[in-house]
C-alpha cells in the first residue's frame, strides 16, 4: 500500500454502528407509539365531543370540587406532618413500649387500604353514636368531611413518619459526633445539622406522598364528600356524558404534574451547593 493510499484510509470515517433492535427496544417503541396514539385519539374525542353548554353548566361545580380536594389534601398533609414527628421519634426510641406502639401504628395504617380506614372511621364509628354523643364527639363524626380529614391525616402521618425516620437515619453518625465536639446540644444538632441534610433526602418521598394523597382523595366521593371526583360523579349521573370523567382525569393530571415540577424545582434550588 502506498503512502497516499494509507493516508486516505486513515481519514475515512468509521462505518456507522448499526442499532441493535432487541425485543425490549422494539416493545418500548411500540408502547410509546401506542401512548402517542391514545393521546391523539383523546384529543380528537375532546374536540369532536365538546359540549359548550355542558361545560358552562358544570365548570363552577368542578371548580368547587377542585377546591374541596385541595383543601382536604393540604389540611390532612399538614396535620399528618405534625403527627408524624412524635411517631417518627417513637420509631427511633430505644424504649420497647414506645417503639412498639409507634411500630404498630405505622404497621396498621401502611398495611391497610385508605378506603378501608375511611370506612372504619365513617361507618364503623357511626355505629357507636350513643357513646360518641355522650362524650360530645358525635357532632364531629357525623360529618363525612371531618371523618375524611381524620382518616387521611392518620394515614399520611404513618407514611410521613417513615419518610422522616429514614431521612434522619440516613445522615451519618459522624455528623452527630462532629456537632458534639463543637459543643452543640442534641436539639441544636438535630435542628441545625441533621434536619437540613435529612430534608434534602426526604424531599422527593414527601412529594410522592403528596401526589398519592391527591390521587387517593378521590375515594372520599364514596362517603358523600363532593370533592373533584364527587362532583364528577354527580355531573355524569345527570348528563351521562363520558367526557365529564375525562375532565376530572385531566384536572388530576395537571395537579400531579404541577406538584412534580414544583418538587424538582425545589430540589434543584436546595441542592445547588452540591453541584459545585
């Protein structure tokens, strides 16, 4: 081979790498195509089946139901966050009695369906009306809204307690020892050293729990709470138009996606120092 031929061969681009079309890759492309097709069909259906009169009639009702859903989720999540603190402390306690009680609480509320817990509080405690009336609690338990808030609070507190406990325990023991060597008390160490690091770890699980709360809130429609799903059932029972459920699904999707993007934005903001 001459020098010119060898130089020409050296500058020739390498042959293109053939894409390996495995069964998994093919199945993935097929599924993505199906989802795109379903999205297009849904858009076509909404355009062709659009009923301005139906929308004008039930739009205020949907807005009201959406407000009920958000109020339920926000109140339950905040109360659950407060309740999760002593529960998480009990789970980390070395006292076997306290630890056993906290473990039993978490085990029950994480191991049983939220729907069953809501029914137990609304229908189950309703069976004890004379006893509840005697101690002045029947006014609370006869209202479906209060029962829903209580059920959701107890349920999310169990999950948030485990999230908080896992996040705190993920921080190395060296952080405690280093803070103690600086003369910080345990409370100061927890507040200024441990929790800031633990909350970074817990942010995404907290966001996922809030998303699950939003989607799970639809079950309160079964106990006559007119949340987003409750008003959707009412609209369908009067119009028998399937698009009323499509509206509800899109509203839930918007809520979930908004929360997901907000969680990612917060995570990027509070972890900027870790990327430098």
